[in-house]
C-alpha cells in the first residue's frame, strides 16, 4: 500500500513555518485596519459564470487554469481563482454599494489555479487582497498603492520596486488596440502559439508574455501611455504627483498591463529583485464596468493582490524575517505523581494569564522531561518536587543562560518573573 501524498502544487505549511505566516498576516491586518479597510470573507467556490463574465472568457485563468466541476444538481461551479470577482458579487448581492463610500475591503485567503508549479507559484496559493469602491479619482489608486507600499516596508522589504502604467479606458483603448494589432501582425510568425491566439482575442496580453522571443518583439510595441485620452492622461499624471508627495519611488513601465479583462486605467506591480522569475509580489490596478457587468451599479473599483508565499520568499532573500519564538515560555516538570496535579493546575492558570506554558502529559522521568523541554524550545523550566510544594516556592531556570531564581510557587509570580 502506497502512502497518500498531497496533490501536486499544494503546500503543507508546518508549525515552524506558520510562525512566519502569522507574523506577516498580523502585520497585514494591522496596516489594513490603520487605513480603514475591513475584512470580507467569501465562498471558496462560486458559479463558473461569475469568473467567465467577471474575469474574462479570453483570459488564461478562465480558459486554462480554473478548477471547474459540476455539482449534483448539474450546476457548473469553480474554485475561486482570484478575489476581485467574488468580492464584486458579494458587494452587489449584499447591497454594500448603498452604504458609506468609499467602501474599503480586504481579504486574506486561498485561491486555486491549475498551472505549472514552481518557486513562488503553486496551484493553491494565498493572497492579501484589497478592493476599494467609490473613489474614481487618482486618490483611490494612491490609497491602495500606499497601503501596499507600507505593508512591504513594515515587513522589512527594501528591494521591492513599484512599476506603474495606464492602459486607458473604453474611449482610448480601441485606438491603442488597433495600433497594437497592426504592430504584432507584422511579427505574427515570430510569436509563440499562445500569443498568436491572443492577437485575435486579447492582444494586450502579448505585452505580458514571458517568452523571450515575444518579450523582445513586445519591447518595440506602441506604448499605452502614447494613446491615452485627455481624462486618462490627467488621471495618470495626478497619480504620479500623489506618489511623489508620499515619497514613494516608482517608474513608469509600459510592459505592466496585468492579465485580467476587467482592468482599465492604472495598473501597477511591486517587483522584488531577489526571488527570480516570479518576482511580482503585488499587482493590481483600477477596474471599471465590473460591477455593472455582474448586474450591479456602474461603479469603478481599484485594488491589488499580494502573494504571501512570494512575500515570504522575498523576506527570506533580504534577511527580513525576524527570529520568531514559538516554544513555551515555561515548562513545569513534576518529579513524581504527587506533584503532577499541581503542575497541571499551574499550567492551566498560567495559560489563563496569557503565558505559553507546558507540562508533562505522558509520565516521563525528570531527565526525559528536561530533554523534552529543550526540544520544545522552552525559555524557562521549573522543577516541582515535594520540597517545592512544602515551601510554596520554586526555582525558575532560564534555559539559555542557566540563571536561576527562587520565586513563590504561584501562577501570578511565575508569569511576573518570565
């Protein structure tokens, strides 16, 4: 009989690793709250139609990467491949658009895409995402960009570079699309098979192709910023001034287009130089028409997705992960059966005071308990014997230094001396 293993492209995040994940998630929640973003949670699976209409039927996500299945009632459902469409559906269904504006939402959850697993890319992945509705000006773009920048800086990342672009709106996009098709048509035989298909369905995506040949051709393509209408040009200029005012360095990069159909206007990425090909740790932009496409009001939004796995890889590459202690603050080692009850009760009292405390559960000898405490990474130990119980005192041993301290045998006293 063979062992059952996890599906390819999924992650086991083990206890030693979840310390780092919790550290990052806690920092994210604090920064999101400081900017007035509130958490939203939405279903793991949705109607496939939501992603077909919301993400775009010509995108790789919908055509190649979704986990889609038919339920027992014959409905086509899909595991969520991204967050924006699900949040938009929830905003409409629950009438959140009728409340105070702007509406600021964030999520920390998992998503699913069937793609080739590699470093920083898995089939089940985890993201911090934001969606902001009801702020049509560049201030809305700057709000989410500054939040992303602040999260990255607070986590100690210094090499994440911001790249911004504007891909225009419904008024100026047609002229750009025509110029793009004309340019790539002349190079059609040199394009990869996927980009030859994109030439007919979504030529903007060719600019984002990772094939070296396509990238070389795309380098000479017309730039989106050269075809912006007056409104989009003004919006993009004002955004740059806002970023300058906030002291956030950036570069305008015409290759930043993002991969989803709902994007209009501003698009951006934060790119880490230290984690190889999958260097985009955060990407997002503005989208218009998504809510109305899904049956809601004509309201634009702006947001981003930040990959937690890539974020942690970038932190490791920069040495930005602090030492995170997950072991008990104190281990209580009873010498015999008479002391086990007291040790167990003290452990419970210490935990009620917020102290990470452990004691023996399996009848180990004192020597074995001390070895076990060391393996757990206990910061301190207390040996409980007949003398300690009679005196109402104990010796607190600091494991790293060997320093000993005689203290009263009570939970408040122990907690105070840790």
